[in-house]
């Protein structure tokens, strides 16, 4: 399928960029005139993926997070990529309430939120190389 | 995120305003915990009516506060979350653990 539009942005793994990333993805999706609920779901899912890249992918280090949004006739594809430490066991990481950072008051719900709020979620990860999250959301027009 | 405090009997009311994410949560957490220790209160009421965004960082913050309040025998109440925020609360089962005043 031919994309209608595409954008790519990269930023440092600083927590201040979490809101930046949400706004960018939501504004990009807005051109398809989606419902408020759909925009809210996209904002939340992007926030989860970007926060994970920042706190789990890079942690104390600083690195680059890449956000890509591609618009198709009736859905948007969003990719969040980091080049940090990677996930050892993706299936385990996806389990609700599983977290490797309870010390940070993380609840282990990030992947569950992404899965619930988006229509598809794919996680590709290599230990020592990084993680790529690909999500899609149907854009039913109002 | 803006945080304001008030008291209702032996409850500390926290009015939160703005976006609650990982970036804003650490400071909010610190402010609530300090205030809760200083005030002669037992219960905690989180007023979410002006929270415009919340992700799993908010779930972590709410559950973390609940653990502290429960530890001293107090109760926690969540007040007036917007529909989008209610959705994430429901998903995280916070609704089953904490009283919700819609
Ligand atoms: N980009 C990433 N790089 C490395 N590890 C990751 C990444 N994303 C997730 N993980 C791992 O997967 C686990 C589960 O992620 P998830 O987002 O579901 O929960 P969490 O981030 O721990 O808690 P929450 O999102 O509820 O605050 C994390 O604890 C972490 O170990
Ligand atoms: Mg997470």
C-alpha cells in the first residue's frame, strides 16, 4: 500500500521529550481527521514507547530515539526505535505487571497499554543493539 | 504539572493539573509524599479532574501512594478522572483497589 504521508524525527533520550513526541505523533495523525478518542489512544501509546526507550533502553546513558509516523489511507503506522540495551525476553516483557524497574515505581503496564490502545503492536529487540516498537491504529474519520 | 493541596478533615486533597507522565511524575511524587508526612492527615484524596493526560507513570504514582497510605492504615480516594483517564485506570485494575468518586 502506498503511504499518503510520512514523517521522521529524532531526539535525545531526555524525559522532557516525552510530551514532545506525543504532540508530534498526535498532530501528524490529526491530518486524517480522526476522533478525539483515537488521538488520545495514539498519544498514550507513543508516550509509553518513548518512555520505555528513555528509561529502559538508555537508562543513565544518553542516546537517540527515533519516531516515525506513516499515514496510509485508513491507518497510521508509528515506530519508536532506540539503540540501547535491548530486551532479553520479549514475551516476558509483554506480560502485564512485569517490570524490571519496580524501584522507579514502574507498574509494568506499558506494553499492555500499547496493545490495548492500538490495533497492532510488534516488538523487535536485540540485546545490546536496541528495540523497535511498531504500532498501527485505524483512523476512522469522524 | 501543577499540584495544589488542601485539607478535608483528616484527608489531604491533592489537586493535580496538567499532564502526568514519567517526566512530571517524580516531582509530583516528592511533593505529595512530603506534604503527606507534614500534615496531620491519614487519608489521601487525588483530584484528577484537571489531569489532561496520564500514562502508566500515573498508574505507578497512584499505586505507590496507595501503598504508603495503606501502610499507616489510611484510605485513598480518586476523584473525578476524565473519561480517557478512567479508561487507563480501569485497565490497570486501580478501579478495583481504590475507591473512585466519579
Ligand atoms: N525500549 C526498551 N529497552 C529495553 N527494555 C525495555 C524497553 N521497553 C521495555 N523494556 C523492558 O520491558 C519491561 C516491561 O515494559 P512495560 O512498559 O510494559 O513496563 P514498565 O516500563 O516496566 O512499567 P510502566 O510502563 O508500567 O511504567 C520493562 O520493565 C523493561 O525491562
Ligand atoms: Mg513502560
